[in-house]
């Protein structure tokens, strides 16, 4: 029977669960599935109507699979990726561990799918980076980019399942006039906005902000000026981004709109008079990146504003990883 043997490390997490769902949705040719976790604790996951036992990654025979999706921690990727590669496994890693390794391609198929080539290890970018570069790539190719300024409004699912539960609990407590005790974040997230995501680092930029800068530069293969501010908002799923671009060449707004509307992975939602703008609820549970609020900068030549929204668990994580492997399979066949 045609197909490949597939392992999913982190199969019980939000992204791992979504990878299983998307493999099934897209009829990916899985012959045998191995569900892995750093701590299995006798759990199971569902795939194609069956209950698949979750195994400890420590006991994994990597020679039994050809493809592995890593959707666990950076430490797990550091420890287990070399073991799998040594057994001939091709890995797509969703963690941050290998993203900036110059020997590891960082891939978004609509943008630089050719970079994967025949690599044994391919990194998938951060969720906020993925949706931004999908929207920027057509503009970069047609008009060139001089600089990008982005403010992200990121859903709590980017932190994990616990953060989604925290938001629900805090909202319920607030609406029932109970004291709201923060847990996942230092301050409450329900009915609040936190002007940071991740830990603060160099020059007081957070980890998420540095990812947007450095990952975008690596994907595009140029030292593009990218300045980012990442914000956590009380939304369960889908990241939103206000993206400001200065292009190298002049443009007509209608041409930009048509260009984006005809580009892979994008859907233009841009009719403010009819209330049609990209919002997180509309982006959830689909794989397209929604783009709208297209406007010229009234004070800077070649300045363009746009609003970009995508499901951070699908295109921002699981779907991008599956698309990378689909690209590889097409070449192998």
C-alpha cells in the first residue's frame, strides 16, 4: 500500500492535535502513525476514527518511520532530532530550536518552498512570522521592500492550552464579580491587553518581536528592516497584525489589492463600507491568511498599511508543517 510512516512528537498538545486533524483533512498518505510525547502517561489520540496509543519518545524506534513532525519543546527537538535524523528520518520542526541555524532551512511553502530541497531537517517559523511573510511576499517580489513595521495582536492559544483555560476562567470570574487571580500571565488577560509576548531580551524587545525580525530576514534572504511590537489579547484563536510597509517602487492601490487577491494562501477581505474586514473569528478554522484595511500612507511616498489575520494553530503552525512535507513528497514522487 502506498504511503509513509509518520511520527508526531507532541501529539497531545494543541499543535500536535491540530497536525493530526490536518493530516486527516488533507488525506495525507499516512500508512502508519506513531503518536509520541515526552510524557505519555497512558494517553491516546484519535486519528481516522481510531484511538492511537501515545508512546514515550524515549522508547521510539526512529527507523520505523520516514517522516516526523516535532511539535514539542525546543529541548525535545534538541535531544531527539539528531537521533531521528541519524536513522534517516525527515523532520519538520515547529519549535524555535533550529530556526536560526544557518544550515537548517526555515520554510513557508508559499514564499520559499524551494529552500527545503532535500534537507533532513526543516524548521517551520513562528506563527506570527508565517502569516506576515505570506502577505508580504507578493509585494516584495513586485515592488521590493524597504522596511516593515508590525504590531501583532496575538491569541492566547499561542501560549498553549493552559492559557486558553485561563482566559475562560478569568472571564467567567470577572463577569460573576469574583476576584480575578492571574495565573498563566503576570496580570489578568481577560478584558485586558498585555503589551508584550514572551520574555524581554535585547534592547527590551521580546522574544516574539525578535522572531518576527530575524525569521523574516532569513526567509527572504535579505537584511530587511523589520520593527515589531507583539501584544497579547484576550482572543482564543487567530493572530492579527497591523503591518506597515514602505516599498522600493511606487504602486497603485488597486494593483496591490489585485496582486494579493491572486496570490497563493491569501484572501483579500477589504470592503470597509460593507463592514468586510479581516477579524480573528473569520480566520479561525481555515488555512487562508486574510488581508484587508489596505490603505496608502498619506504622508510617506510608497507607504502601505494592511491588516493581516490567520489561525495561529493551523496556518501558523500545523498546516504550514504539513504543507512543507507535501512539497517534499511531490518532489520525491
